[in-house]
């Protein structure tokens, strides 16, 4: 297959926003691209691993049927000082849908990363249990309890390498496509409507709209003066981690000649908003369409 249709795919960290990776992969396949290898970090490791195992369809069907209550029920909270979610319950549930397997047996070459919490060294997974690797790669500091692999406590690979292009082995022979879901506010797009007609499921009766408009003449709404956000200690820690990760992403992207870059705003969804799976997948697809159209049109002009 020609190089322009053979892809080395890199999927960034980003919590629930990483579900957009599913939409990107589906758009690539719809256009006839062949994904030759995948490198993922955190949420990118989860989605990339599911696709490399040939089980992305089953994963998508499962995650898209989880509502807010389902997601909450899969969070095994703990009072540990190392994190407030154990992270075992959700993976055990997912194993019932997609059984564990060995990375070296996957249909597509796959790798992901984590970080040794004690030594600070990046740990790269290219073999062994897929779920062990995914669990380690997605151990967000202060949120998930670190993963214990052997005698090592491992945390989220995004701490050191949120866009793991360096894990690829054959990128020079392929089209390099990177999905970064930790982009700037300017990358934000309005979420798609909830039904095909473009209406929200929550419909306001016309009489209520008319009543509100009439009463507004007598009781105008007070203008709310915007205040600077105040941060709790936890949110301040999270904000600091986000800023560091954003800077890491910029530096990584400057080091490599990326052919196609798909970017989502960090504002698109919260870290644990997995109940918005269908919405995020569709946003990923739309972003991929824009990025691929631009790249394909540019290549047509140079031919």
C-alpha cells in the first residue's frame, strides 16, 4: 500500500476527551487508510489498544451505552492518599466485553507508556498484558491509585510524554497522524445536537417561552459580573498538571514532522465525563474530516 495511505497513529492522553480517538480511527478507515502501528498514552492507550486488538466496535458499543449513573457506579472510590479511585472496577467490567490479551499478539503493532512514580523513568509497554499496560498508562496522578506492575508503582504516561510519537518504530515509512485532545480553547466546537432534527431532548413548551418573555419586561434579569475562577487545592493541582501537559504537547509537536494533526480543545469535556462518549466520538470524526480534507487537498495541488 502507498505511503500516503499507510498511517502511523499517535493518540494523546486526555481522559474522557480521548474517546474522540474512536471517531478519528473510524474516519481513517472510512477513507481507506491502513493503520500500520499505534502509539497511545493514557486514554489514547485505551482506545488504541482496543483498535489494535480488533475490538473497537465492541468497546464503542459498550462505552456509548453508559449514562452518568453507570459511569459513577464504575468508580471504585477509596480514601487512599495516592488517589481517590482504585481503577479496578471499570477495567474488570470492560474485560467482560473485551477479554485481556497479550500486546505482542495484537493485530496491529501497539505500544503505550507510563511513568515510574519513584524513579521518574518512562516505562514503555510493547508486550505483556494489554490491560495491565492500559491501566498503568491511564493512572492519572491524584485521581487514580498508581498501578502496581511487579514491584513498580506506575502513573500516567502523560506526565512525561503525553503525545508519544517517540514510541513509533516505522514512522518514517508511513503517514504520521497525531491526535491531540489537549488543545487550546480556540479548538472548541459546539457539541452536536442530541437528535437528527437538531433539537435537544429537553423541549421547553411555547407557553413557557412566551410567559418568560412577557415577565422579562417587568423583571429584567440582572447582569452577572464575571468573576475570576477560584481553585480548590485539588483543582489547582489539576490545573497545574494541565498547563504542564499543554507545554509538553507543544514541545513534542515541534520536534517531529507531523503530516496530519487532529486537535480538540481541553474545554471539550472533563476528564471523567465518559457518559458523553457518543458526542465526543462524533466531534473526533468531524475534526478528523477537516484535518484529512486539508491534507488531501494540499497533496492534490502538489501532484
